[in-house]
């Protein structure tokens, strides 16, 4: 039943060794992705370049400037002296936030009136604008409360206070959130691409047909092509996990054995997608294009970068149909929350189901292409 | 002795297109069976059916005594196949390719070395053992492909246009190799476009628009009554200005067909008009003309048969 299996695996190893560029690229991808997503992409907003037009200039207004600066969100970069200059700082893109403190700021505070501070926000980056708005509101509120408290001679503590405690990722570090997801995305990408290309290459070269006239069994051929790339997929996952723990200091809270076990069910889906791609594509360029049909949604719609819950309903369901969605939940569960077997059972059952379905579908299509 | 291949009404349809239509023939052991026909006439489809790559839509065939549908795995073990395009692993060396095929055919480990050395010896590729297949020239690639197809000592070899795109010297050497192997009892099923290669085959079949037109030894085909119909003879005509002379001859009432063949013309004319033809050519200023009777070439055979069929 498995006739030819070992010979195919053995031969496949030569292909891998003889094409060090592809292998190198594939091993480079996780390193690159990790650097980009781990270091560069920081979903927390800080150091927003800010322009200030202070028409008051007295001590109280300076104090307000300091509060902005000390929040850590704003870097007061420009101090301008006209409305035009203030506007220009945003239009030219030098600053994302512009604050105009009115000339009567101190007077209003002393008089017990209301000082109006104008804030201009660059809405072209909505994430920055939203967060800046929240922070600047919070600063104004805090300032107002302290003034009211002083005037009432009341204790300076607010009556209701929120004491948040973030579980599992106490510092809310972006790498902790991103990297487990990245493990899923890279593993899928590498396994899918390598599998698809390895099979399409044989199709293109006519060697697949040549093999079919030999007594090699179909199952032997299929597994012989899949196993080497499954091994690379496992290696890739191990590498990303080591980088995650070693370099980014994201500890694995749960069981590593469980993580390895559950990763296998995702590996099946990735192999299935690779095989499916190879049956759809007739050359390597097509294979790469088809592969992106799987890869792009897995990056954007799986909850890897953006929360699924805030997506429109059809997109939400599309996200639910992606294997990566479930694997990312499993990874975050085990790595960050220390979740156990039973906590993640529903995810694993769905993922395994998807794996069986994809691999089965792809294998039957693969058999048909040989006919 | 039972035939090596026996095809009975072999038919293959792809959708509404019939690629191979009711083809029957049989091949005896040790023969070199040349399968001829224009591109797209169904040659490769026949090979692919006989190798078990495609299922026939209708009809049946047995290869080495085994049914190609029911006993396809048994068939695969004792045949070799060399496809049209070079289909070995370009990134593997000569030895690695040979090793791979030896393993795929499950040749016992202790025998493997001898077998590989044996085929290396047959095709003479010993000097290139370590070279990557992609760095071999066209002729050597074909020899390697042949070696890989021989490593399991097949009794029957299918070669799909084995000499397409290789130089004349390599072509001749490859044919010498085939004769050598044929002498050892290996049967060959070869497709080709080249008429001179067809002449070298012991048996020939001609397929045209999915249908088998004729099948037999080259001599049988050349003496077919349809090829040189009664009361006509084939002439080799020498004269000046061949192209103009050909047009002139085709307009003559007693000339049935005239074609340029190298530095002469081949013509099919009504018997008894040889002298008149020479006179007519001389009179039309193509002289001095000379005509001699010849037996038809295989090309003549196929052209005539195809025309007859199209006319019907």
C-alpha cells in the first residue's frame, strides 16, 4: 500500500538540500516576520508628535502642556505662534495632534469659568486619532476634577475609582499578543507553500507522470511528498517557539506536550491546503497565487491582528471558517493563559475536523489529477 | 507465441472529443514498433492508455499478457516509459536518478549496484555519474532517461518521441542502442515524426485524426495496392527548376501527384506515360529531364493513404 514511500522521501530530501535558496527563504520568513511583528508593530500608541499654540503662556497653561507631555502619549514637538502654522503642522504631516490653548485659559480657571482648549486630530490614521482623543479627554477630566476638588475643599480622591488588573499579559505587551498568532501564520505559510510547490514542480517537469508508470502506490507517492514538508513545518514551529520564549521573553504558561499535540491537527490542515493548491494550479506561479487565497485571510481575518468580534457578520463567519482562527486561539490559550486540554477541546475538535476534511478533499482531487 | 501488446478497439474520449477511435493492432516480441502520425493525432494517448495512465473509454488491450485495466499494477512492473519531455529530476545527479528509479522498482539491495552499472554500461553514461541531470546535453539526457527506464529490465519499452530535439549524431546513436536492446529481446513501442526513423522500425502503424490508417512492416506498406494503384507507376523525375516543374506537372492530365523530394521530384503517373512526361518537361523548358521508376517511400505511403481517406 505504501510502496515507494521511503524512496520518495529520500529523493525529496535531495530536492530540499539541492535548493538551499528556497529552504533558506522559508526559514528566513519566521525570523523576518518575528522582527516585524514583534518589534516594529506596536499596537500601543505613544510619542504622538504634537504641536502646541499657547495663546495664554502663563503658569497654568504651562502646567497643562506638561500634563500632555508627561502622559507619554504626546511628544510636544512644535510650539507655533499662529493658527496657520498650527494647521500646517498637521496638513504637512509633521504632527498628528495640534492643541490650541486660548488666551483666557488662566483667567477662566481663576474665575471658575470654563476654558476651551481646541484639539485638532489627524483622522487619516484612525487608531492614533482615537487614542489621542481618549487621552486628551482623560487629561482634561483629571485637571477639571482636581480644580473642582480644590475649590470644594474636598478630598482630592475621586469618589469612584477603577482598579484594573490585566490577567495573563499584565504589561499588555504587543509581542505577547502577536507572536503566538505568528507561530500559526508562519507554520501555515511555510508548510502550504513548500507542499504545493513540491508537487506542482513535479507536475510541471512531467516527473509526476513518469512516476505513475512505475509501481509506486498512490498513497506512497502522496505521503512521500507530504511527510518531508510536514517535518519542515514542525521544525519551523519549533524555531518560532524558541525565538518567542528566548528572544521575546514570552513564557509558555501551559503544557508544551499539549501544544505539540494540538499543533499536529493544524499541521494537517496546512498540508491539506498545500495539496489542494497543488491540484488547482498547473504551474508554480499559479500555485503561489492560489496559496495567497489561503494565506491572506489567515493573516487578516483569523484574529491574528484584529479582533474577530468587531468584524461585520459575513466576515466574522469567514474568519470562523479558517483553521488559523482556531489554532491561534489554541496557541494564545496555552501560551498566555495556561489553558488545559478540556478548555481547548472544542477548538481542537473543529480544527481536527477541518484537517480531515481538507486533507481528504485534497487527496481525492490529487488522485483524480493522476487519472 | 502470444503478442506483447494486443489492442482491440481501443477508444478514448475527452468530453466530446475522441482522441483515439477504435484502434486495434498487435505487436510481437522483439519488434521495434513505430507509431507514426501528425501532432495531436492520438499517439501519446494510445501510449498513455497502454501504460495504465489513462483508462480507455471503450475497447481493451493486453500488455505482456495482462489486461491494462484489471492488472495495471502487474503491467507497470514490467514496462518502461520514456515520455516526450525530459522527465527526470534535473536537480539530482545521474547516479541519484538511477538510484531513485532502482528503489522505486524495488530492486533488491544486493542487486541494485549491478543493475545500475549494467544500464550505465548499456547507455555509456559512465563518465557523467556525478553530474546533475540538468547539466547534461540533450542526447545525454535521453540516454539517462533510457537508462532509468531500463534499470528494472523491462520486457517492453514505450518511447514517446525519443529523438525530438536532439542532434543527428545522438539520434543515430540512440537508434543503434535500440537495435542492440531489441536484439536482446526487448520490445519497443516508439512514436516519431521522422520518416527515416520509421524506415528503421520492424513494424509501423500510422494514425491520423484518431484513427489507425494502416499497420504492417515497411515493405508491406510500400507494396500496398492502394499506395501505387493499378495502372500507375511511381517515378523519380530529375529536371531543372523543380518548384515550377512541380506546378507544371500537377496540371498534366496523366499526373496524379507530384512532390519535391530533395533534388528531384516524386510523381505518381498513369502507366505508359513515362516518355511523354520527359517530352512534356523538355518542351516546357524544364529539361533536360529524366525519369526512373522507384518504389514508394514511407512518406509517399502515408500521404497517399491520408489523401485517399480524406477523399472518401
